[in-house]
């Protein structure tokens, strides 16, 4: 096992690393569900579009760099979202081959 995707639960995160020697990642759908409630209804589509630009990057490195830019841009107006993005790990799946990415980005079939 190389990647564990779950809720951001400290025990699961620790077990992924220590017991399974795997990379841990927060479920993309769970992250977005936690990220958007602080914004008003009219702002959610814009925030979702901004965040999704990071997921659209070709490489893990490019996605991480873009993620930081988006987080910095949003931090002043949405401090909670900026802080959540600074702490979140939702891009690990992009380090895997492109053919596998659509199957491993989330634990939620809706995502």
C-alpha cells in the first residue's frame, strides 16, 4: 500500500505512516466540504474554481506550487480557508501515474 485516503483523523494519519509506511492524504471531497462553509453561497463557486485549478495541474510539484499561490491569494479574505489550505494534504495522489489519479483522489464516489 502506498497511499491512504481518509478523513483527517489523527489516528488514521499516524497509522498510515507508522503501520503501513504509506503516504496519507485527506479525501478531496471531505476537504472541499470543510473548506467552503465559511464562504457565502455566492462565493462558493468562485472558491471551488480557484481551488480546483490546483487539482488540474499536470504534476504533483506544479499542483503544490499552485496550491500555495491560491492559498496566499485567499488568505486575506478567507482566513480560515487559507489556514486550512496551508495545513491540508489533498494533492498526494498527483504523485502517482496519471492513469491512476481519477481512481485515487477521494474515498467518496461523488468526488
